C-alpha cells in the first residue's frame, strides 16, 4: 500500500499507538463467537436514546518540595472533570447534573497537604494524594489521568443502569457493576488483538460495517469486542484511520452483545467528527467534542489558575 496519512492533528499524536512490529499471539482473540469472519452490515433499529460519558484532565502546575530525608519530592496541581451528553431523537444536551469537577494535589511521597488557593471571594481546593509507585513528574500526570478514568467509571456505573438508554463510556470498560446496555469505545488503539490474516478485514470495512464479535481474555478478565468503521476518509488517509474499537463485558450473553454491536453501528458513524470541527477526527465524536469544551470551561482558565497558584506560592501561603 502506498504512503497514507493519519488524520489526528500532530499535537494529539495519532489514533493508533500500537507497535507495528509487535506480535499479536501473546493474547490471541477468539474470533469464532459470531459466524464467519466477514463484514457485518447494519441490522436492527437504532436505540431510542444514547448517552456518552467522557472527561478531561489538566496539569495546572508542577511543583517540587523537600522530603524529610533531604531529598526532592515532585508535586502536581491537577484538575479534572467528567460528565455526560444525552442524545434523543432530534435533540442533544449535556446533562448538567452529571458533571463532576475535582482538583488534586499529587505528590511522590511525604505528607502532602491540601492546597487551598485564594480565588477572589472563593477558593480552589486541591485535595492531596500520593499515587502508588509514582516517582516522577510524568508519573503524577499519569496518575491524574487514572483518577479521571476512575471518575468516569463511577459516573458510568450510575448512569448505565437506566436500561432505556444505550450508554457509551470513553476507553476500555473499567466498571465494576455496569448496566446491561453499556459499551466502551476506544478512540486510541493500542492493540489490535487480531493476527495479520484477520486484520485484513479491517481494511475493507465500509462506514457502518463492523467485524464479527471477538473475545479478549487478559489477566483472567474477559471482554467481547468488535471494530467498526465510523468514517470513510479521503484517499490520502490510511484506511485504518477511520476505525474504532468497542467492547462490552465478557459476561454479557452473545445475543445481547450482538444487539449492542449492531446499535453502535447505527449510531456512531452519524456522530463522527470532521477535521474542520475536531483535530482528533473522526474518533472524537461531535457530541463528545461539545462535552469536552463544556468540561474544560468548568475547569477555569489555565493561565489564570496558573497565576493564582504562582501568587499563593510566592506569598508563602501554601
């Protein structure tokens, strides 16, 4: 195949993070659970209502403090917010009651204190936490991201029990007790879980077509997954760039998983973004882009919060 581009803006890396030389046989997927390995076309009606859960996180300021033994401790002022957007026939709205905003002060050890930053007549409260096995500034950023995912999972566990709605959750499913109509959608692909022969089908899928279901087993945990083409990009882009991987819990009966897979194929291609609207198109869905904008607004202006933290530190009030 000749040279092809990947559509995400470079500052967001790419939608595919897999190692092109890595073997897929270390945890092979079971591709025999839904008939022949061929494209599955749209089937059945679209769901009556959909809700999508996502979140944003932001590293506000890095810091460093003295450890009791005279060494150095890294710190991070971080903010995160999660929420949901609901789509009904002819309308879409952000569920204001679902939005959760948290501020954290993460530190690589010691006894971190809650950091209270004056903000006019109000204050910004950064709750202290020592993440497990964090020893660097990058570890703290990764821990902030995990905290965001944990908040997304908690919100999803609450909202997904409404069985009248199909719920999509950003990323691999991490829910302990999800409802029966919840689907994880993976925007950034780290692994294909398929051998080279089965990957060939991915290149030929048309918008709205999906692969048959396949079973993933990792660390004793089972998930049922499928790939869906959500957009047909122009010829200069690689055909794999228009794909999304989705999954449901492995405990879900196969007929129910098939029903959710078919409903996802009805819904998601209509929500795919374009480069004109989103630098992470097509995987960053249009409603998700609107939700992320609203959540980022709730975090507050980055430069303003940075100045508040800098001023508080300069005055020795922390």
